[in-house]
C-alpha cells in the first residue's frame, strides 16, 4: 500500500474528504506547541476548514519532546486523516492544515526564528496540564522547575513551553515586530489568564522590561476546548489505512462531537474559526467551568473507579450500571448546582449528551490514559467543585469517593494485587507517601492530602472533606471498589 501524502491524494478511497485548497498557497500564520492527537483532531480541523477562504493560517506543528509524531507525518507532507465515529457511522477526512513540522529539542534556535516570523500571528498550545510548569493548586509558576531554571538562563535555547513563548516574544520585541497572540488550548481553569500569569512571571526572571512589554501588549484569550480524542493505537493505524487505501502512520480517531469556545480577545487579525463552527464569546469562564467540572470531572471519576473495577475503557466503565449511575447522579446533584447559569443553555441536555458520548463504542478511550497526571487534573476537575459546595454547606459524597478513587489508584496496587503503573509528574512523591502509609485509609488519606500542590492548604483541614475522603477510601480498601460504588450510589440515591 502507498503512503498517504501530497502525491498520493488522488488514490484515496472514494468518499474520503481531502483538502479543498491549494496547499502550496498556504502560509504559516500559526505556530502550535504540542503536536498530540488532540490538536490534530480539534484546532487543526477547524483551521483546515477555512484555509480555502483564507490561506494565511497554516500551522507549524511543533513537538516539544517526542519526535515520533513529527517523524510519522514528515513523509506524509504533514497530511493525516481524522476519523470521526459514533459507532453507527464513520466520517473520514484528510487534514492539510500542517504546513510544517518541527521537533523543538532538535533545533530550539530554529524554532525561535520561526516564532519571530512576522507572518506568525498566533502561538497556540496543547502541552497537557503538566506542560505549563505551574503549581496546579494555585496556578503559580514553579520557578524551581529544572527546565524553567535552565530557560531563564538560556533563553536562546529554551526547553519549556514558557521558554519558547517568551523567547519568541523577546526576539520580536528586539526586532520591533508586534507580538503574537498566545492561545491556550488545554483543560486548565481560565487557561488564557493562567498562561498569561505564567508567561509574565517567567519573563520577569529574564528581563523586567520584557515582562512589562508582554503585560502591556500580548493578548492571551481563554478557550474552552472539547473533543474526545483517545491516543492512537496500532489497531487504529491498520483499520484507518485499510479504509483510506493509503498508509497513514499517525491517524486521529475521534468522536463526531466537537466544541471550541474562544474569548474574542486577539491582538490583531484572527482566523474565522467561527465559520468552521467555533464560537467567539466575550467570557469563556462559564463554558470552561461547565466543561471541566462536568465532562472532565466525570471522566476522571470513571477513569479511577472504572480502572479499579477492571474496566479498560470509558465505554466499559459506562457499562457498569452502578458506576454510570453514580457518575450521572454526581453530575446532576453535586456538580451542576455549582455552575453559573449560562443564559439559554440547556445543561440537562448537555449532561445527557455527555453520558452518550462516554458510551461511544467506537472509542477505545483507556481509563489508564485519563487516570494519568491526576495531580495536575484533580484541582480543576473535582476540588474546585468540592470547595464551592463546602462553602455553601452542601454534601460531597460522590465527589469525595472520586477523590478517594484517585488515592486508591495512586496507592500503586490494584485489587488483584497487581502493580498500577503510575504516570504523573509527582509520581515519586506519591509513591513514597503511599509506601510509607501502606494500604490503610487513616494513614494514606492524610498523607496524600498533605500534597499542597494538589490540595492547597485549607481544604485538607476541613474535616467535612478530610473525613468524607478517608471514609470512602477505607471502604475502597475494605469492601472493594465495586461494592463501594454500589453502596454510595444506593445510599445517596435521590
Ligand atoms: C480527558 C480529556 O485525558 C483526559 O484527561 O478527560 O482529554 C478529555 O477527553 C477531553 O478534555 C475532552 O474534550
């Protein structure tokens, strides 16, 4: 079989959409940091749809660490396919929005030169929660992070996301060029605002005047991004290539649903992403809160408790009636009352659609993938909701069980006595605490609650929270996850 690429597009199987514009005429207006499946299945798709009308917005896709995706897409001239499936039907499309590929560690100075190109007006990011060198509980810069310390002293050869963003801005300022807009596309609370704070705090370590210039001139719109895009598997590669009639070494397999809400606060021209279905709004916060707390909060709950119950995927976890019921009740009873009203928005329908999306049988979304990096995810997915409820004197039984599920997961051994592979930037800390405490809730719960980067200083001292989590964790250890989920669901049933 031939490889997917510019020269083989005419061999694509019938019915598969291909770029409807002249790729040679597309300029690079966006540098995107973080070339994972999510970017390629989300922002790049919105961008691809408008290049015919406005060819200024091609994307230079940058891998900040692993060269694998870039190496796979290079022989394909940046082309790759996106398959959207809900289990009943499939739609496939070849995306041509990537005008270039770069692996940052291979040539950091070369990437800075690209960032200084005046044609580049937007630098966007999907570097995952842990890619921002911040403290997840407070959003503050971790100035002691080794990459941040390195970059502060070597801004001509950065390693970190913040280093590249600030290094590029420094060059533009030196050359008298206008800055680019920085567009955060990760699941962080107030992602643009948070990134702005981090960029300025980092720039202050380098040059106070530069920090002031950034603060005065650079825009950081916040966004709410949503599409479930699991990591690509070898089975996906084989299935997609057979369907395309061409080998695609790194396809994206996703769901039909996609949503992008963007704060309309750009420094200059911006792509008409609204024409391809995105929404520009004045304030993203209510959308963001709703998505992080309902979708991602439920996702993490399904991931930890589902994994412990032996479910490999989210769809399998949703096939467990008590777990699916508990999550549905949690979304309705515990999360929704904490969300600000969104005029005219039907949150009941939104929740129902989420449950349907989680059940999508076409997505093999692994619980272990979502369980990853819990220390970076818990604050915005579960703990903010918990704080809001406690402040109003409301109970948190299901949310506390979700947090306890994370604790049971990071204890490192499953219910069959098998090791759980912990993937988290704080894995070493978690492991040390878990080893010292042992599988005893009254020791493990307080030990993990002392990780201030996750829980902050006040929440662990609230007995309503600490006791609820410890009780749930005790039940997980003693009765097992299945029985605990059934019991909490039954007892809290309204
Ligand atoms: C998931 C998200 O991996 C995870 O933690 O919860 O990637 C989720 O699929 C997306 O936010 C959906 O928009």
